[in-house]
C-alpha cells in the first residue's frame, strides 16, 4: 500500500532516469494524468500513453534524453507538499524555480497547472513538486 501516490510517481520517474530507461510504467490516477500532461507540454518527457489495463489503468511515459550527450531532460524532480506536511502558496507567494528555468506544479481549485499559469490566473494552491 502506497501512502503517497504522487511521491511514488515522482520516484519511479527519478529512478528510471537514473537507470537510463526509455519507458516507465506507472499506475494511473487523474492527478497523475494531469501531471504527466504538463510534463509533456513543458518538454520534460518525450511522450505518454494512457492504457486501461488493470483496475485503475497505467500511464506509459517515454523519457526524454539529449540525442548526442544522452543527458536526461529531467535533472531533478522533487516532492514539496507531503501528506504529513502540506505546503500551500498564495498567488503572491508562488516562487520561481531556478529563476524561471524550472517548473513548480501547483494543484489549484481550477486543476493542476504550472506556477507561471497560476500567477497569471491570480490563484494559489498546494505545491506538488519542482521539476528542472
């Protein structure tokens, strides 16, 4: 039993990147699908596919690497808000990750979005993770 499915999701991606895997499979949920969609839009993953296998489905993620140097697109991915200590940020408290080079994923009342989108819409929320 996984107590923090988002941390499990991030750890699976982190471990696959360190092992230089091309594809990683993760149990699906709506929140994980939203995070995957944003990571693809921002260019951190190559592609993804949602499969309806098993009781909850599977997300297949193709990881992205530089074609010549083989460096991964995801240098670091870390969980911010945890079940034991939730981290929330208001619209004025959303910080930029690596001076705008990275992305903070925020769960808001209007869905999961990046910190930049949340600042544009003037809403805050729960800080899920930082990716850079």
